[in-house]
């Protein structure tokens, strides 16, 4: 997936070493299909005795764009200005984009994937991020429904979603002679609705709700807690709910 135009000054880019000279290195910018140059002074900090001790032919590196001359189509880069953390994050991002490219290969042949790529890059900064947002916040995606449905299906099959856990402590009391059975009945109904219930100590219980959609899950959890409260009160049970 080649990005259009030129990178911006300060942008981190993935490069492969193409040619090594005594005082400079020429590279290919993988994401832009452009060429760039790294002066020896930007290869590493301190005095460099032999530039080949720091870079190897064909090596993949992360570099920072420090200057662009549009008239000469020239891009100056730096390796030494890239921190270890920046390098780590950029390589992670690049691997995710490679994964996204494979995901695009799962689309039906009659789908124009180039338009999807352009849309995701322009609006979400990358194709993988576009897939991720399609999965977690589809309302933000402005694509035809038939296309969005395919995007979401591909994302579901390839992106492992983080699981979110919502918790609440619930206290349930009643003066009914069959109070224990009444409380059990309310809690069993809550379990049927997908809640995990753990007994702490009378009259306290820990309620857990697991979901992969944090936004929707929060609303669903509130509704389920409200149902517990309603069911408990109908059965003459005093209930107090505290989120943790």
C-alpha cells in the first residue's frame, strides 16, 4: 500500500538501505515509493569512522524526515534523531499495516479496495486503524453499507479485540421468610443475561460483565444492573449497587 504525495517534515518513515557511500546513504522509502538520502552526520551521534559499521545494504530502518525539496524531489532523512521508543512504535505500526494489506486480499474481487485504502489513510491515518475503527465504532465510517459490512466481517476475522470487564458490588437484603431463595432467583436471572456473579459475604455480591465493545458494553451493563434492581424491588429485596 503506497501512500500518495510526499511525507511531512518530522514524519517517521520505513526505509531500506539502497546504496552506501563514504559520507552518505541512499534509501528507498517503502511507504511512499520515493528515494531519500541520509548524510553521515545524521547516521549516528558522535564521530563515525566507517559508515558501514552502522548501516548494511538491504537493511530496513526507521528514519525521520528532516528536509524536503519539492523542486528537486529530494528528501533528507536522519537515523540518529529517532528514539528507541519511536522506532519501536513505527515498526509496530508498519507490521499492522502489512497485516491490513493481507486483510484486503480477503475482499471479493469486485470490490475496489484502492478506494477503501485511500479513505482509511485520509481519515484515520492508516488502513489497519480504519479496520479497527470499523469494528469498534462503525458509526464513524462513511462507506456504503454493503462495503462496510464486508469491512467489519474481515476485521472480525483478523483483529483480536481487547476484552473489557465492568464490575459492581451489590448488596441485597430482605426480611422475607424465603429471602435467600428470592435473592437466588434474582441473581440466577442476572446470570442468564450474561453476568458473572461471585458471592463475597452476606449480603454482598460481586457482579462482572465482559465485553469487547467498551462503549456499547457500558450501556448494556447499566441496563442489566437496572434490571437487577427492578427485579429485586419487585421481590421485596432491598438492593444497593456500587460500581467498582
